[in-house]
C-alpha cells in the first residue's frame, strides 16, 4: 500500500488509479500496449475537460503554476504506483498520437506543452473514439456497427452528394443542415454510419442524437465548442407529431436560436417524409390550420440540402442481393430472393441484406 493519499484536482483519476488498485485498473480502462500506470495517467490528462477548455483559450500565470504543480504530483504518483504495484503490459491496442503526446507531457512537459496537446488533439473521449450517442449524456460507442458505401447499390449519385458535403465540411467550410430523405430500407442510415469508416482518420466524429437528447443540444454544443475534430450530429428517422414541442425546439436550434451552433458541427438527419411533422385531417381544418401548416413547412425548410434516396425496384433489389452475396445470382437464388421480398418486406436495400444473410 502507498502511504500518501492519491488526489487530483485538474486531472480526473480513472478507476484503479485513484484506489491504487491494479485489478480495477485492468478491468476498467482501455489501455494501449506498454507500462499501464503511465498510460492510465496520460488518459487522465486527456480527460481534463474544463482544463482543456481553459488552456486552449489562454494560459494566465496563476493557472500555469497550478497546472505545473499538479503535473509534478502526477509524475510522483506514477513513480509510487510503479514501485508499489509493478505491472506487465495490460494493453490491447497501439497508443494513439494524442496518448503519446499526453504521455510526453506527463514525463517531462509543462503547461505550455499541455496547452499545445489540447489545441492539436482535443481531449477525451474524442481523441480515442469516433462514434458517440448523445442522450442525457455523451456515451462513446466502443464498437460502431460496421458500414460501407459499397453496401449501397443504385444510390451512387446520392452518395456522391453526401460525400462532397462532408469533404467540404472537413475542409472547414460551412454546410447547412442536411436531410437524407427516402423510403424505409433505402440505406440512408447506412450511408451516415459509413462516414465513420471513410473519414474517421481525418478527424470526423459521428454523434447520434437520441430523442431525449434534443432538449439538451445546447449543452452538447458547449462540449464541442473549439475542439479540433469535426462532428456530424446525426438525427435518425426524424419525425414528429404536430403537438410534439421538440420539433419547435429543434427548429430554433437549427437556425435562429440564441445558442449558436459551433462551426465544427454539421447537422445530418434522415427521414421517411419530406414534411417531418405528421399531420392528421384535424390539423388541416379550422382557422389555425394555415398557420400550423406554415410552421411545419418552415421546419422542413431549415434543412438547406435534401438528398433523395428513391424507392427500390426489382432490378435494383436484385443488384443489391448480388452485391451482398458477392456472386451472380443463379435462377433458383433469384426466384428465392424475389419471393423473400414479396412476402411483405418489399424491394429494399434492407430486404436485400436480410436475404443475403439467410442465403449466404
């Protein structure tokens, strides 16, 4: 056991480090290959959200002194942990560039070096993960569902439009909110998920905003402000009832709200309807019907770019089946594929993937 109390102020010590417990360290953290205590403390350096924000904005003399005092404490802590609990490699992966940079600061850097790390790489969890879910809080996705543009047959024009916009965004140029519109099963969500594998190494990060997270979008904006990564905020299967107040909130947050959307964010939504607010016959009658309809249409107009994914026909469906199976269709397999679609699933990219899973 170590005699001195383990403390941290700027840098949040992860489980296992705070308790000097090697077993908890081994189970709680995703560590790179190498000496584990150093990597655990380097991750603590990258996880200092408030400090990263302050140092990226400026480094007053008092803050610099306090940061360097705590860096010295972390170095002393690392030495004591190594001595009390010598451990072999607990890592399962190579270290990222950001982790190497944080480790160098931990070993011999100062507050200025640390500020440079935050400005170049940002902070955790964005330096190590490329996909996230935003609900009541931000949750990294350890293993994003694999997706590739190659899965999408017959939508080459739509994919080209989407990729041009994303590449423009990665170059630092503004992009208005984008809506991918089309029938169910046409591959809209797959196209969005494919962005992670295509552009993750270029700094693109995908955050799926869940329905309960819409009311907390201003807080998410605050977390992302000033980070070097570029964030696609993904709203999947977007649709609201006319009495759902969240669409009015989202409408104002897309354009016209007091809360400015950070320049490093891009809104990307999918929907099965061009008008994203569902109407009933009752909504179309009465003196307020015109005003209500104008308001719902103005919500759809907030999406400055609409990319259409038209419905599948039989020919495109069979092409997709071939692509997923990786071979030409013989007459028997083609007949089975058509029967599979006509059993109520319809001709769609989703039905093609499902048939291929069963027939492969």
